[in-house]
């Protein structure tokens, strides 16, 4: 979710224009359905905790019940997923909501059709954390003049940190951000190359195990902050509205099940990531709400305008199907 890179959103604008003029594929071996059979659907996902519900939903037969033959294909991030969805290689994809809003601002023809995950509503116990090692740094405002690691620049992580600094009375323009992948952040903080890191699970649990403290989180930005969503192309919605509806229903059931069965979430995460059972047991899980919180989307949209990433608020009513 969080590894989605902005570069994709600019790159796919041209791709979207060309794809919009092309008809849908009739190749049943790729994205159609056999006569009388289930619709074959490929979904681009990222191997992180956030997508556990769709893996659980597949295992529990929720998609089969909706006459969907689901294939999950892992990608490094939105640089692969967004254009693949727009071109029809994937029928649906997973992305953080900031990238979807920025894509909409570039006229990329995509629509969010199902929720992904949310903050936990408890700022002190979220699946994300703004972590520091120096005991002299006790609040977000203290990050003025400091360097913070973000997995991607000008996206949901650094935007959230800036909001936390501003809310605490600080000046976010005085905070420097460097792009470092989640797996490498702890080493950078330990070596003093950065003074703070913003990580998600399972990296948060391992950072806390070192005795480092958390001074912020997604939940501190907004209690029920919507982090990610599943999306599809405007073309698929126009041509296969019923398929999109059935996919959304299967996702809602999957999200509700995941939220009610945290032990099964922890177990299934070990089947599609390199996370071990011991580490999974220590993780704080995100909230898996069944529906997209549009108020939360508006909150993030306002923050993006404040940070200059959007020139006007996102039209969230049009972004969400």
C-alpha cells in the first residue's frame, strides 16, 4: 500500500488515454470467463499485512461465492499495479489512497471500489508509528531541523508526518525527508543517518523491541484514517459493472471476516510474505473496515492541498464507486 510510487501516476496518464480508446479483451484465458464458468479476475497486490483480507477471502470461498475465479499477483508497488489495471492486465488493484487521489488529479481513469485498511482509532496503538531513538525527541515538533525516513516521498507517509508536526505547533518545512525502504529504516535510525522513521508492521514491532519510542501514527492524523483501497479502471466499470459489484461484495465480506478474526489474519500473512509466525504474533493489526470512509478521504484530501500536492480538493465522490 504504502510502497506505491508517484512516478506511476504520471507515467500512466498517456497509457490511460490509449487504453481508453481500446476495446476490452475477449480472451477468456486472461480476463474473461469460460462458457458458464466463473469470471477470471486478476488483482495486483503488494506482499504486506494490509492485503490479508483478500487472501483470507479467497481461502474462505467468498469470491467463489460471487462467481469469481480469483488470482492474486504480487507487485512491488503502484509503479506496476496502476498501469496494469488501466491497461486491463489486472482487473483490480491495491493502492494507498493518496496515490489514487493524485492519479485522479492527473485524469488517470480509475475508481476505488472497496476499502483496503484503516488506522486503528488509537493513536498510541496503531499499526504504524513515527519512531525516534533520541530520548530528547519527545514530540513531532521536535523534528524541526531533523531528518525523517519515508518509504516514498510526496505520498501518504511524509504527508502524514508533516501533518503531525503542524498539529503540534511545528513547521513541517523545517523537516527534511529522505526516501528509505521500510526494511532499511531501523538500520538508518540506529546509525544516526536519520533522527526518525515512519514504519508500519511488522517493522514497527521490531523497532519498539529496541526500546525506541513512538511519537505519532496514522491514527494520530485521523482516528479512522483510510490508508488504502482496491480500485479498477473506468473502462471495466463501464463494460462489466456487475463484475465490479460482485468483487466489491466479496471484498466487504473478506474485510469483515478479517477484522473479526485477527488470529487468522496473522496466520495467512505468513503464507504470502516472509514474515515469520513469531513476528506476526507481535504485530498490531490495522482496522479492516468493510466500507470506505469518505469523510476520512476528505480529511486526507485537505491535507494534500495544504501540502501543495493537490491544487484543489480531490473529488472523492467521483473517486469512489
